[in-house]
């Protein structure tokens, strides 16, 4: 077995921090930028404000030169705004349903992986080597599922658990989770021949197959985005609403005093319209963005991607604890190679275990 390598500095700490629940203080949540959709839509918000400014100038020019009133009844846009709000809520809920389903599937991966280790340690054949290898490969399976869902190829964790030679075999597989699961199936068959009870064998085989079922559910979420036509239509509605809104707001200012600039008569307060447009664009574009971000909960580029790094390391640590407490493996001299985490990472994982957010 290769010696243990220290975990490289990655975004795992960030993932753990992002998985923590929002601080219950209203003001802290109100001013928080990290984890918010605002930074990703701020440029679009500014663009809508600039478009509103151009619309105000153009409409004022037409009204002054041609004595034509360009205004839309505000009641019309009020009804349109209510419909648009409903569409945005439905879109966001659809994205959240996918995110939550993915989290439940990974909860199943956690539970079944633990069950595999417990069954192997408690009911496996009286072979320390078999138990050591089976539990290690059980810890590898969540890692390769994570890598497969994210289209990543770093096999640091696999190498640490089962050695570089086996990690190379995994890397050469066309579908890493299936390859690792087949190894576990072969080891279960071997364990049955070496004295594992039929009941334990069937239970372990059921847990192994359930993990693959959960993987299939995750791949379905990743490979089947929400209907493209629906997303396009919602964005077109947002665009039309925010472009039409300045005309309705100009009608609201129509009776106010005017002032003249370069021969154009402007109503008092009319230059506040771009700011009103940006204020309305903020929740609309943010909700639209959140709905899009939640479509793929496995992509690390998304705002609220699942903390799969932390989840997988929690599974690994749990299984290594099972192996450490296995009397047969311990008596036969199998030395447990534990994960080497930097202090900050270890502290964050410990806090995560306390509230069990990353596991259940």
C-alpha cells in the first residue's frame, strides 16, 4: 500500500463553509455577498438601468418634438408583473427540487456506504486482508462517484486508499463508479466462498446495488437540464417587462413640474426611473439566476453546489473508523492509514459532524 499523501489544498474548505446554514441574524444575511446571486447578475442589472435611461431620453425627445405621449397604463404592467413573478417562483422551485433530490440521493450514498463497511466488519469472512481491502474500496466508491459527476480526474483519494497501481486501474476505466462497484461485487463473491453468511452477502450486495441506483439518479439530474424553451421564454418575459416598465413610470410622473435641458422638457423625478428599474431587475434576475444555478447541483462553478468533497471525506473517515475498530483486521496487523487533514479542514469537518448537515 502506498504511503498516505496529505490532502492537497482545494476548495473543500470553501465547500464546508458554504454548506453551513445562513446566520440567523437578518442584517448579516441582508448584506452577505458571498453565496448570493447578486455578483453574477449585477452587470445585467446595470445594463437594464442604462437601457431605461436611454428609453427616458428617447421618449422625452419624442414627446417634446412631436407632442406625443408615450405611456403605458401601470395597471397593465401590474398584472403582467404578477404573472411573471409566478413564473419565476415556479422556475426556482423546479431548480430547488432538483437540488434537494440530489442531496437526498447523496444521503443514500452516505448511508449505504456505511452499511457496506459495517456489514464487512461484522459479518465478513475471518480474513483481515479481505476486510481491509473491502472497506477501503467501499470508501473509494463515493470518491469516484463525485469525480464522475464533476468530470474530474484527480485520483489522490483513490491512491491514498488502495494504492497507486489500483488508482491507475480506476483511471483507465471508461466509467469509474461501475468499475469500483464491480470490484466490490467480486470481493463479495470471494467473501461468500471464504465463509461469509448468505444473509450478510445478500445484505451487502443490496447496499452495493443501491449505491449504483443513487448514482443513476444523480446522472439523470446532471444530464437532463430543465426545459430550454421554458428558460428562454421566462427571460424574454423579463426583458419585455423591464423594457416596458419605464413607459409606465413616465406616465406616473406626467403631471409633475417640468424643467428644460437642451430644449427637452423633463418631468421632475424622471431620472429616478433607471434606479427603479434596477431595483426591480435585482429580484427578477436573481431568481432567474438561482433557478439556473440549481439545475446542476454537482458543478463546482454553481453558487450552491453540493459539498461533495466534505461528504466523501466524512464517509471515508467513518469507514476508516469502522476498520480501525475491526478486531480481526487489527489482530492481523493491518495498520490504518488515516486521512491527513490540515487543522482548519479538520475543525470544519468536526463542526459539520456536530450538526450532521453533511451526512443525513
